């Protein structure tokens, strides 16, 4: 099943576990560019946090985001 990426405005609503919005869907999870380039952290995550609700979001949940 293909994961559909949210629009640019919606993307800033979702954050990596370290609070960054500079992520991309990759390999059944997410890749945070900021974690790797600025902090040298492992950039791969299985879930993002919804900044509005505080809930975690897995890759399959993004399929329904417009």
C-alpha cells in the first residue's frame, strides 16, 4: 500500500519525536532531515506526533490526510 504524503501546510502539524517538522516518509516509517544534519541523531522513526492533538501517527494513518 502506498503512503500518501500530506500537503505542505499539514506536514508542519506532524513532528518527529524530537519536535522537527522536516521529515519525509521512507521505508515504512519516517526520515527526519533535521535530526541527521543538525544533531547527528538516528533520522529514522516509526511514528510522528500530531502537534495539534499530541497523538502519535503511524505511516498508514497518513493515507487518509488531505
